[in-house]
């Protein structure tokens, strides 16, 4: 899968909802219910970060949820890409981009949303064919004003800003012409997941789905 093809797939996912939940799953046993709650609220695209031992099992569980499109976040190495694909991930997200990581995504046919924070990084990825990218860490990198400034000279690239994005500032990003969606963790608070408050998570997802 070429970078251009990966970006086409990424764009299709970004158009499905204004928010992609960024999920840190500690207990894979909660994954299916979490996915169902988010999908019911109108957020079908789910990024499970590979930050816990349960992450790959969580992706496997979510892959069986009707309407859910699980992906793997925090991809750092080719081994991460291989494992994510084997677990059923439909897409990948990385905080940055390295040649080996990009090669692995091409090899395993995993659509990637590669991370970039500067104009040079954005241009480098665009040169390779990635026209849809993750702006990360969004708030620490200057927030919506910085992304708007990057968009002026590089309008060819569209973004999913992630990192410090919340219900309070999501509209600032979504109002930019070069933003397709945002990534956020506020729709699945750890306490609510642990307590199994699925109706509450569905309500948060529904609120987020209306931001677009």
C-alpha cells in the first residue's frame, strides 16, 4: 500500500466522525463494551494506543464489534505495525515518522496517520505521498493558531490534531480548513471505563459526534 493509498484510507476514516477516540485500555475485558458504547454514540473509528499490555487484545475484541473500526496508536517500530495488523487493526497512528515505520506500514498494508509537528516534518511526509497527517502534540506545538499557520503555505495537507484536544477547544481545530477531525481521550474517561458506565460514555460520544 503506497503512502497516497494510505492517506486516501485515512481520509475516509477521518470523514466518518469529527472525533477519533484515543483510548488507553488497561483491561481488555472492557474493550468490547467500550467500543459498543462509543459506536452507539456515533464515533466508530477507535484508536487504541499501544501503551498497555492489554492493547493488542483490546483491538482483537473491538474488531468483533459491529460498526467499530479499531486502529492502533503509538506505533513506534515495525514490530508494532506487524502486531497491530495481526490483532485486527484497520489503521495505524504514530506520534512521528521514521523510514522503517513507514516501510512497515507499506509492507503490511496498514493505512497510517503519521505524526508531524513542524512545517519541515509536514513537507517531508507530503513529499513521500502522505497528504493526511496527525498534528501532534497539538496544544504543545502551538494549538489551532499554529496549525492554521502551517495550512497557509501547505494547503495540500489535512490533519487530525491530537494531544491536549478537549471538548473546550475541539471546535477551534475543527473550524480550520485543513482539519478533518480531531483525536481526543475525553470521550472515554478511565474512571467511567473502570466503573462500566457505558451509557455515560455513549452520551459523551454523542456530544462529541455533534461537533462536526
